């Protein structure tokens, strides 16, 4: 079982702590082990693991040099992320809890068969900056996927993991496309912007994307100690946030926080603004995630308990009332046949899933093509308006940005549609089924890596010698023709009239040559743009299809596993009821006592499980 998809609404508090839920799981696990249900035992083991290691990911995003790394350093009071005026983060760094300071780098390795896997290698925490910064790893030339660090800090003990992401450099960039990858799986997002100016349009647009991908988004106004006018900027930013959605904002100074920590100065710490941010992380992020983990564990407990009870109740009824065994078997066999149909390819949820994925792939392809064709049309119009040669680098950069933005929009939209589809399938599968697989189809890793940038284009600049050659080549014909014509009246081949004609003809030839060269450059530029857009559609479309197939397989395996559990539970109930009918009278009392004790234990566990609430339901209490 995987984690439920978190929504933005409140969740009713669970009466039991994670430790108490683990105790319940262990008690139920012992009963399940006695019945031999290894599948249900595995489900409980997964729930136990989630409760013991409740990872709560908070992704810190923002444009370059806004103070993201220093913010994380101030939160954990340690220089774990590199900070300098000329150093930028090149790969994401995850900071979590550990009993001692340690660090790792994660790289992607391709094997002989062409498949890729990740490798996690330990490094010195003091050397981490050399792997994650642009200074030590320019352009991520070392091919590092991510870096991880663990620190013994109280704020990280609840499972909080802070992710320092590379600067997005505006929404329309490849770095933003990569950053969007992490948002869907994050429990919360912090958008960091310094107090030097109000939000830019790319930052506002990025906030809108974040709100569509993550259940919990907050804004941080950093470097308040450097800009006296920060309160005015905060007021303006609040108005921008009001237009975007319900996004809280926290004004902080990382330098004051670090000074306060060094001097144990409570007043200075309060002035830094960090207490409010820390309270937000604990109350609205960590506690909310704990409730989600607890709700998922309670759901698994209730489901496993009910399936364990089915067989015990059927066997007890058959032992107590042998005459009712045929009726009990008929009811159970009917339910088993229905469960068998539920597992088949013709089940409604299977049909809805397959049809939904097919429709989603078709819609995704159309959406991607339409967005990129619009980029192509705009690029061709810009090429027709002037000479693309001198400004080709700017055109290529613009195409890169617009293509990345178009692909990002399609990925976010596909992610939303895929989540909606899994929820629809869940409703068809069972009304009480609330645990959905956390599927990340908006992962944009490697989407445009295989797309080559448009090749260089002739800038259209000619040397003086080339211009003279074109002029002379055109003027030669004019001089020759007019010289021959004037020779009929007794003039020499080269005379003032023929020379004037040569100048005029040469000038026209030069203009025609320049016009032909411009037309050729425009044609070549459009060809390069079309080839680039075709490659982008091909590569991005393939990646999107692959991710949607992951959605299909993950949802299919998730719901099929539940259907298999139910079918096995009913089959076991049939077998135990059938075997109970042949129980000797001498053993019947012992059998009844054993089954009654097992059901009483299960009933006691059931009463201790907190009630389930829909995670999308608002709190009524």
C-alpha cells in the first residue's frame, strides 16, 4: 500500500499517536500470522514502516540568489548548504534527521542493457558543497541526481526533510522544468524571494503551478535585514498572493537567526521572524503529514481486521450451526464469485482505468502538440519580421524557454488529470477505499535532454572582400554589355557610360544577392525551428506516455492487490466453513472457544482503531 494523496483541506485529528498505532499493528500482525495470511502481514508491515519513518518533504524553491540555501542553514543551524555571492546550487540537496552529521551523493548509472539505476555514495559533509554548487560542479557535469545530508537537529526529528532546489531562474527555463518534478511528491513548498523587490511575473506564475501540484504552499520573504523597505514589499507581495490563492507569507532574516543561535539570544531570534516559520512547518506541515500517515495506517488496520474476521466468523457459524452450513457456503461462494469478477479484465474499474488512460494519452498528445505548434508559429513570425542571422542566439534561447514552459504546463495538466482518474477508479472500486497510489507523472527528468538545440545559422555578416567580389561580379556584366553597345558608335569597351552601367548593375546584383541570402537564412532558420519542435514533441510525448503507463500499471497493481486480498479472504472463509462442518463433537467446544477468543481480540482491536474520515472532507469539529 502506498501513501494517500494529500489534499488541502483539514483532517480530523486521530486519537492515537504513531507509537500506539504501531502497537495496534503488531497486535493484529500476531493474529494474522496465526492464520497464515502472509499477504495481509505484508500490508501491515508496510503500514508499520510508514509510521516509523514518516518522511515529510518540504521543497524550498525560488529564483537564483534569493537566499534559499541560507534559509535552510538557518532552520537547522548548520552550514550544510553552500552559501556565497558567486555560488549557486546546481543539484537538489535533501537535509534530514540523523544521529550524526553525514552526507551522500546520488548518481544515475546506466548498465550494459541500457537500463538506469541510482547509486548512493557516502561523502564527507564538509565536501558536500563541491558536489552541489555551480562552482564545484558547473552545469552538473558530474551527473549528480541529488545530494543528501543528515543532522542531529530537533526540528528534523519528526521526519521533516528540507530540499534545497536549484534556482528556477524564472518559470520559462529548464531549471524550472526540473524543479517542478519535486513538487507533486512534496508535502509542502516554500517559495523564497528576497525583500529587494516585489514578486516578478515568473514568480507569480510559478506559485500558481506550485498550488496545482502541492497541497501546502507558503511564501518566504528573505533578507529583511538588508532592505529597510521590506514591510512595503511584504504588503505588495501579500496583494499578489491574494490574487493567486490562500498562501501565507513569512518575513525572515537568516543572518539574524544564525546570530541568535550562536548567542542563544531569544529576542534576536524572535526579531528574525523564524519562530512563525518554524511553527508553520510543525503545525501545518509535519502534524498534517502525521495525520495523513495515521489515517492511512488506520485504514489498513481496519481493512486487514475485517478480512481476518470474515473467515473466523464463517468458521464459528459453521461449527455452532452445522445445519446452516449449506446456506453459509452458498453465500460465501456467491461473494467469492463476485470477488473473482472484480479481479477480471471486464471489471468496471479495469475498463474505466484502461479507457481513461487511452483518453488521457490522446488528450495529452493533442495538448502538447498544440502548445509547441504555437511556439513554432510565433518563432516563424519573428523570423519573417527581420534577419534571423544576427539574433539567432536570442531566438534559440527564446525557443528553449518557451518550449520548456509549454512542456511543463502539459506535464502539470497531465498530473492533475491522472490524479483525477485514479480517484474515479477508486470510487468505482469501492466507496470506502480512500488510499490511492501516489503517482508522480509530472516528473520531467530527462524530458528534453535528448533534444538537440537548433544548429548554428549563418549570421549574414560578410567581409569587405566578399562584398567587393559580389559587386565586381555583377558590374562586370554591365560593363561588358554597355561597352559592346557603345562600341558601335566608336567608343572603347571601357568608357564612362559602360562604367556607370557597371556600377548600377553591380549594385542591383549586390542587393539581389543579399535578398537571396536573407531568404535562405529565413528558410534555414524555420527548418531548424521545425526540426527542434518535432524532436521536442517526439521526446516529450514519449516521456509522457511512459509516465501514463506507469499510472496505469501502478493503479492496476494497487487495486488488483486489494481485490486479490478480498478474494483470498473469502476463499479461505469458504474452506474453513466447509472443514468446520466435519468437526467432531469432542473438538467442537475447543474450536468454538478458540474462534470466539480470536473474534473477541479482533473486536477489541476494532474499537481501538480511530474512526476513518475522508481526507478531502472539511473538519466539522
